[in-house]
C-alpha cells in the first residue's frame, strides 16, 4: 500500500522530491544499520 502511494507521488513530482521520497522509502523498508 505505502509503496504504491509513494510511486504515485513520485510520478506526479519532479527531481528533488523524487530523491527525497526514495531515501524515505529506503529508510522505511531497510533495517537501520
């Protein structure tokens, strides 16, 4: 669900926002090191 939501936002937004969402998404789904 969250992944799809992020994808929708990424498609609507440009460059900088896409990078921010990608980093946020990776933090959500990957374990902290």
